[in-house]
């Protein structure tokens, strides 16, 4: 059932992410564009299939969202939800350099106690810290659906991510930067854990 979920929902998202940002070329370059387009699609499908076939299935559990105390007033923080309970699933791969990438889908309780849906791709450059412990730093490209932005229409974002733990279990964090000089938006650190399901 989970494999079917990933294959039908996250593989198309991965393909769309890989194609995001492509631009039309002049008609004189159409043959080259078609070739590039076909190759990109082929590579994205192959990568998606590798995630589905070889990726390690993991569960993600969320429980805390820290709102920057310099961005939000104490009164506003008292109104916001910092217990961002939620869960999701991921498929994780290691590349030839032992860095980590994963596809995921997740839902959490957002700052206004409403569901926030997320699906995306993440890549982390991993560094051993001794024993089985490692730390990672990277990015995630994702689609987010929230009630307070675009009336639940999913919108794209790219955020930094970090982790510490072992290959099979990690404490992770993603950071939403401040959107503007105005106080009261962004500057949120989402903390969650990821465990492999063996």
C-alpha cells in the first residue's frame, strides 16, 4: 500500500520537480529542446523508479515548530501553535558519495492549528561524526498546501534542512526564513524525526 502511494503520488511530483523551471526555446532549437526534454523526462522517471524499487521506507514524525522570538511578539506566540504534530513517509537513497536524498510526503498541524500538506525532494551532504553518528546539511524542494496561503492551492518552496543521527534514525530540522522586514511572518524552525521501517 505504501509502495503504491509513493509510486502514484510522489513519483509524478519528482518528475514535475525535475522539469520545474524549464523554458521554451526558439523554434530553431526545437529539435535540441525535444532531445533535452526527452532526456530530462527519462532521467526523472529512472530516478523515481530507483526510489520506489531501492529506497529505504521511513516514517517521519513532527512535534515542534519554533517561531523566532525576534520576529513574533510574546502575545502573538501565545496565539500560535508550536506543537506541530504530524507524520509522513519517505523513501531514502544513498548516492556514491554516501550523501542522502529522499522523497517524502507529510502533513502537520500548522501555526494556526490547520493541516499543512507537504511533498518534496531533499538532498543532504553527510559527514561522519564518529561511531555510527553523522550530521547532514542540505536543501529540500517541495510543494506546500496551507489554508492561509493561496486557499490551499499547493505552492513551491526551497528550504534548508539539517540532521544529526544515524543512517536509520535522525533528528531533523527545516527552516522557513523571514519573508520580509515586517514582523510576524516566516522565521520558523520545524523539528521532526525520521526512522527507517525495516
